[in-house]
């Protein structure tokens, strides 16, 4: 009996030791972004306040950087990066619903003066939204989103191309259904029609494809991204993964190695707490939609928000109120299609098709010491909020 007890004790110590090593490895995989929090603290007086305790607003940024191992195959590394995909995820305080809102990369918006890594400041400007990330990184993107939505961002997650592929491969792929074959040289993707499972490389091409599906429409591409993320979400929260250690560890390893987060999400325990609460949300209460947009009046290749619908949506989220979403309804966005276009450089002069920059300044000032920026004037609101076009995680891609 003593020998048996000793053997059991040694076995338990061994298992505990292995578990601790794996736990620490997963913890150390996560990259913590402390610079963003430090920069946001400089502008605290200008940031919106949180209205509902317990509600969480998480900004998910898909970076199109070509730097880093494996990312160069998607284009040359010019030393810059832009937010190829930006999603504002609102998790309700009662954890009974979650709403993910895609912000168009081409949305024309006021980008505030931001501090760059070298200590200099950019000029405040009116330009397309994804310039904020290239100009001054995550903190500038968060401040721009907060200016657009008047919603305080609690946490942020940054994911690049390789990180996305790791996640898809870790769940053994995501099923999609194509009505017709797909051939997109820009996205490095050729697929037959029909039902099929996409793994890392093909999955990345599918969510990046633009010109072979939807005639160059960013709105339709965002719709595909939302549906794909919904399907990925269903895979990751399934019992086949969460209750199977041999599948769960690769998913956790891929997730932790793929993410750069703020200190509020930079450990396995913090991530687990968030996933555990989100897992209890019914799949039909996890909604994806695109911020109401239309072609920008001065340049059809850019976007502007549809008002008052957009302000009503952001106000509902800010006050943690339910948002109505109709599934699988996306009208054409009216933007011209065609071949690939070159995005303008943020440091180059604005296109003559755009109005002059009303926010440009000769030099960017340092952060104000105590002044508080006024909140945006509320738009007129009808008694009943509109129903927004989008989809839910319950439907996924193949219905």
C-alpha cells in the first residue's frame, strides 16, 4: 500500500508539473502591449466614459503588416501596417448577448493628433479610417474609434495574417459553401464551387478576397469575414474542442501565440474568464453586422456613415441595450468594382477628389493637461431603433 501511495503521489506530481509547464508556456505565448495603455493615459480626459458596469467593449484589429515570420508572402514589407479588418465587439453586462460591429477600412473619419513611436505627433486630419493604424498604431486606432462611436474601448486584440491561419488550422478548418468557383489572384486563392472545409492558407485568402467576389465590394468582404468568424466561433466553443484536451491545447497554443493584447487580457486565466462567459451566450445572440455606411459623397471609393442609424447603433451599444439584426441581408454598397487599387499614402497630399482637410494643423500639440473634449452632438432618434443588416453565429456560413 505504501508503494502504491508513493507511486500515485509521484504520478500526481508529474502530472501537476507538466500542467504547470504547459500553463506557463501558454501564458508566455501572449504578447502584452503596454505602450498603448501608456499612450491612452495621456489622453484620458478626452476619452468617453463607460456607462454600464460589467459590459465589455473589445476592439479586434486585423493587421495587414508584412513584417514578421511568414507575413512577407502577402506583399512587400514597406515598414508600415494598416488595420485591414477592425471589429468592435460588445459583450453585454448580463453576458446574454454579444454584438460585433465591423468598421469599414475606407470609412472617412476624423483621425486625432497621435504620438508616433519616435515621439513626434501626427497632424489631426480627415482621412480614411485605416490610416490611423499606419500613422501611429493601436492607440491612435482606439482613439479614432472612440471618436467615431463615443464608446470607451476596454480591451484590444491585434491579430496578423499568420495568427489567423494558426487559429483556423487549430480547429481543423472551417466549412464554407460557394455558389460558384472562385479564382482570385490578389488573394492567392482558387476554389471549386460547393461545400468544403478551408484551412489556414485558403481561409486567409477567402476572408481577404475582394475582386473575385462581390465586384470589389468592401461591404460584401466584411460580410464574408463576419460569417467566417461566426463559424470559427462555433468551432472554438464546441464540446469537441473544449472537452477534448488533445484538441483544446493546440487551439489554446495557437490562440495565445497569435495575439497581442492589453494587460487586461494578457494571461491564460484572463482569456479563459472571457471565453467562459462568452461560451454561455446562445449562438443566436452572437450577432455580426457592419456599421451603416454608404459611398462617400466626394469619392465613391470611400465610405461615410449613414445617419442617424449609425449614431443610434453606437448609442445602443454604449448603453448596453439590445440591437436588432436581420440575418443574411446585405444590399450592394454601390461602390465601383474593378481591378486592384493602390491605397493612398497617409503622408502624401489628399486626392483632389476629396474636400480639403478641415482638421489639418501646422504642428501637432502635446496632449492637453486637463481640458475635456465635448461629446458629439446626438442625432435625432426615432422612438424605435432600426433593425440592422448582419448575421448571427448560429447560422454560420453554410446555414
